[in-house]
C-alpha cells in the first residue's frame, strides 16, 4: 500500500503496470497515462481489502491459539512472530525503496517527446564586430561553428588517407600478415562511396575570399565558443595594446641559434639521458623547429573586447623537452597540492560534507595575469630545494635545473611579422608553466596559512589554477583585512575579490548557494555561452559528436542535483541537441546508457576491464569509410583514432603568422634549367637549408657534400653537363615533418616520375611493392 501510494503521489509507474499503444499521438499518451493511474488506484483498493481480510483471519487464529496454549507459550510465540515480521518488514522496505529509487531515475529518462519548457537563453553564435555584412547563406554556415566539417573530399584527400593507412600497416607487428590486411583495406577503399558534402564548396570558397578581400579576422571568443569576426586592424591593435605593457619588448630573435644551443646542451648530456632516463637526446629535439607564434582570443564578456594572448608552442625548439620535463618533475618531486582542486566535480565532492553556518560568506579570489606575474627565478629556487629532497643523484638534479633554465630562455614569439621577448614571468604557452605556477602558488599558500587571520577566517579554501573559492567565517572588515594580507604575499602577485550576492556565487561552471547547513550546487553557464557543439551533420566520427553530450551527462549525473535542477539541466542539454539537429532518441538513449553505468558504478566495486589495445594510431576522417577501415584492426588489438582537418577553422582562421614555405620541411624536386632532368628528394630540416647545401656543393664543385651517399646524381648531372640551376628550379611537392610518411611521399613521387619520364629521372631505380596502397587506384 505504501509503495503504490508513493507511486501515485510522485507520478511514478511501477513495472507491473504495463499499457502499450502503437500510436504516439498526444491523445494516446494521455489515455495511457490515465489508464496507469486508474490501474494503480484499483491496485491500492485491492490491497486495502486484502489487509482487512488478513486482519479478520489473524483475529480467528489468535482466538484459537488462546484456547490451545498457555499464556506464557502464547506470549513467547507472539514475540517470536513479531521479530520475524519486523525482520521481514525491514527487508521488504529496502526492496521496495530500491524499486522507488530506480523508478525515480527512470522517470528522468523515460521521455516520450522532447521537453517543452521555456528555453535557456544562449549567446548568439556569431558576433560580427566588423563593418562587413554577410548574407543569409554565409551567416548560416558561420553559425555551424569553427569545428564544422562540410565533408567535401577529392582524390588528394583519398591519396593522403592511403598514405597514412600505409604508415599504420607498416608499423604493425612483424607476425601480422601485412599483405592480407593491405588487400582487405584496398577492397574496402575501392568499393567506398564518396560522401556528399553538407554545403556547396563554392559557398565556402566565396566566404573565404570575402574574408580575405575585406581584411577580416575570424576567430573564437575567449569564453563561450562564439565565432567572432573582426577587422584585422582592430585585432592587431588590440593585441599590440596588450604587448605595449610592461613585460614585453620588441626585439630580433635568432631562432636557429637558439635551436643549436638546445641541441648542443642535449648532446652534451646524451649519456646521462640514456643512463638515467633511458631516452635518446634526439627524441627531445625537433629537426626543423619554428618560431613560437602568438595569437589572441577576444574577451567578449568584457567591455571593449580586450584580447587574451596565447602562444603556440607546437614544433618549437623546446616543445619536446618541456613536455618530457613536465612528466619527469611530476614523477620525481615530493610535492603535494592540498589546496588545489582538479576540476569542478572534485570541488563538489570536497564541499559535499562541509558544514555551513549562517554567518559564513562565499567569496572568490582571482590572480591577475598569472603566468606573466610569477617570477621564474623564485620558481627555480623552490624546485632546486625539492630536487635536493628527491631520490635523484646530484648530477641528475643539476641537469634538470639547467634544463629548466634553458627552457625558460624560449620566452620569445612573433606576432604580425614582428618579434617580441617576454621579459617577466613564466613563458606563455610553455608546457612547463602550469606546473611551475602550481609549485610556486603552493609554496605561497604555505606562507599564507601561517597568518592567524587566515587560519581563523578561511574555513574552506580551494584553488583551481588562478581562481580561489573561500568559505569565509567573519564580517566584511575582517574580509578586507585578509584581502590585504593576500595582496601583500608577493610584490608580483595581485588578487581581485568577488563576494557572494543573495547568498550565491559563481565559481568555475558551478553556481554555489549558501543553504541552511551546506552549500547547494547548480550548473552555471556564463552569459557568453552559446548552444554550439559539433553539428550532427558535420563530417565527424559519431564518437567526436557525442563527446560534448557525454561530458554534459557525466557532469549532470556526478553533481547529485535536486530533481528540479536535474530536470532543468536535462532540458538544456536536449535544447542544445535540438539546436544542432541531433535526433532526440539518439541523445535520450545516450542518457539512458550513462545513467545505467552510473547506477552500476555506485552499487558495485567491480569494473569492466576490457583488453587494452597494444598499439594506437591516428587516421584522417574522410567519412564512414574511415570507421569501416578502423574496425578491420580491432581483432589485432590496434586502436584507431581519427583526426578531422578540413573544418571551418582550418579554412577561415588565419590568426598566426604564416610560416614561409622555404622554412618548412618535406619532399622537393630539383629540375635542371637547361634540360628535363629531374631529381626528387626529401628533408626533415628546412627546404631553405637543403637548397643552400645543393647550391654550395655545386658552386664548390663538391659532389660528396650534397648528401650522405658517395655521390649526388643531381650534382653530378649539373657539374658533368655544364648545365645551370637556379632558385626557380626548386619546387616543393609536399610539406611534411620527418617521419615514415615523408619516406613514403618521396617514394611515391620518385615512382610516379620514373613511370612517366624514366629517361629524365636522376634518382636511383626503386624496386617497390606496387601493392602499396598509395600506389593503387
């Protein structure tokens, strides 16, 4: 009776109440709902009548036992029966209560149609700050977002896929029959159908031309994922305004000289690297590093749209060694970060059982310009002390300290074809800067908590990078006193203060409210947040498309929200899905699956441990054929991930200084000026350096210095024939970093040229396996 009454009260439907209809109309749904209610009420009446019958039956049994048994025997029997009934009642209550919990959970996911509540108000997807106007079709494609991939691909796209796929096959275990899998892949590719793009490629091309002709910049907003269009002049002015502040100077940078310094340092310590860390120094260097490049994201949530600068560290002189050092230091330094939180979910767990009083105040502090404000020398002193306490040998500690010092010297970058040095703080963009900042702030916090005022009033303190949440026990004057202490900790480190409003404060992606005894949690979205995720019709793997929704649902299930807040957030998630053309049932099924997994994880310590893949590779995504090919490798315990390159960002966003073509590496062709003779080669260094080597060798009549082989056929041709050779005769065929793919690209070009012009080829004859995928049609 209690179970069924609760179901009626909470509008739950027990599993035994099964009514089915083939129609999904509104009237059919209403009829089923009324039928379920009627069934439940009838079931309750049945159990009330059954209880009355049982009571009469019990009364008769009691009278019969009273005549047959002694009073002491009857009392003992009744006592035993009561114990049995009580035990059974507890078990039954737990069973029914668990059923109610499941029904409450299912109530949140068993939707027959999308939510119809008032929609959440998101920021516009596109913010046009320029004086150029775009037509409806152009705005429509921009609203798809910068991750949108229209899905157009041509023969070049397929050739590139075959090249990458051949690299995967070449790296398989020797025991695997490569020719068999090559044949399987070839058959799948041969029978594949080219996907039709979502948009006319001419529209995208005209949009790109319009942006270029009007001298515009397309970029992403700093927060919220909106697409921002600006006049390039305003963009450059905004960034240069930031760079005109203290901490930056415009000066010439010699990137090649710094690269030589890095290589020399690593070469001098190659034995230590190999003996102590089992790594070759060559793995920590880039053959052809580029200059770090700065770009910026406009802060559309602030007046005047100031810029947030970001330095791209990819493929720079110390990009590999900083990543390696970051891992080594984290594994070897005996340092703990008790005041830090990894993410908002961890913060919620830490706040869950924290008691709140009526006099507490929720406040947050923000560190101004974190990385440029932290002094590197102070960080190095702290790390040197930590290294001295580690188990590493003194020589290794010295090497790591010197490595940090060297990495800090890459504090330069280019912007708008000008070069700058960062004169203070930690290098922006460096892989090491987050760790160094964490260690420095952790050290600063150990000083902070020595103040009695802080220990007394900071009842709860957690920091995420440069944002700090505090439950403050005291009045406003005491808060101001503590704020002054914070700003006096270090001359470079300054804080801002935000105080709760109406007992609430927003921190990270959470809205925190002071309740009667604890902090109540809700999900917070900034005013600049858009409803944009990867659109359903974008040419992406389904796993990429659903990644955002997996995050949304994981956060929703982990925060333990109240039912009204849970339903409100669930409606917002479905609103986002609908705005990006996702089928309702697809997202609803994902929610069901994640709820079921969450339910299992909360009730068992067992976890599924599927066999981990032995190798991981990446392939470009060119449509469903990519996923078909990936499935072929599953029996080999090979995991294939996908990269999506032909998105709007790669087509429209040009915020970094372009790298000159001759500064790149790849496959090139040398053509004689006076005859059709041709040589095809590759270089992992820059084309400029490789070209100069050929020119120098020819001028010096020095054939052997052109390449490691005993002779150079191209140099031999120029020198023996007396023909000429100029800069215009050097042609770039492919841009690629030094890798197996570079070898294959060179191999393919030599093969194709030799097949059409064997008499003019200066390369050695290659005996190739013509079944290689990139050589097949």
